[in-house]
C-alpha cells in the first residue's frame, strides 16, 4: 500500500508542477508519469526498509 500511495502522490505532485509551469496536456502527462515512477520507487524502498526493521 505504501508503494501505491507513493505512486499516486508522485503523479499528483508531477501533474500539479507541470500545470503550474504552464505545460500543455502532454507535458502534464509526462510530469505525472515521471513523478509517479519516482514516488512508487520511494514507496518501494520505504516498504522494504520497514519490512527489514520488523
């Protein structure tokens, strides 16, 4: 669940960043995709770290 939350949060953050910078639809989609990938990876590493601590 942490991975999915990171993915969604990253996608929203990327989309809002592109919109604030005045990007068109494709820019917003690209920023959202990259943000989602980055957020998902951070969530994955967080989940692995939490699992190892338990």
